C-alpha cells in the first residue's frame, strides 16, 4: 500500500477531487482542470497577438498579513488567482471611456463559484477595489 499512487488510492477508496475536476499536467506544469489549461492556451494566443501582455499564472495577493497572537504565528490570508495580465484592448463596457486595465482571472464552475472560502476571498478582493473576472 505504501507504493500506491494517488490515482490508485482514489480508485481503491472511491475518492475524487473536491469538485470532480481532472487536473492536467502539460510539459511538467500542473493545471487544476482541463478548463484552466484551455483558458491558459487561449490567453497565450491573445498575448502573441498583442491583445494582452504580462501574462502570469498563479498570482498571489495578500489579503491580510501574517501576525503573532499569544506567541503563536497566524499565517497570512492570501488569494491566488489563476491568471493575471494586462488587457490592452479597450474596455467598451464602461461609459468612462476606453481604458486598458489589469485583469485578475479565475476559472470557476458554477459549483466552485459558490464555495464559501472562495466567496470570502472574492469579497475581500472587491473591498480592495480588485475585481475578479470569473470564466
């Protein structure tokens, strides 16, 4: 049993990933789902076309710094976005003109959008004026 892979263990016990997503590994890089990998490919095409720039995966945002409480270290509260990039295409949705902007993007299913921890972090990001684009 000690030499069992995670996949073998999951098959044996009937356990699955939390939201039934299937992680994908491409060129040694792990993506949480096929949908996330597909979106990464789309964003790379947009970057090559010059529509976006500065594309980064797994960008970390600190929502609250770590601190000490009664001699115990409380770790920082962070949000990790799937993608972060500068969108050079004009934003036609807003009436205040055509402005390019930085985009924080997360690949979500209808189920994961309702996750309580995600919603808390989403709202913390909004409070800081940082909107998450859910795809």
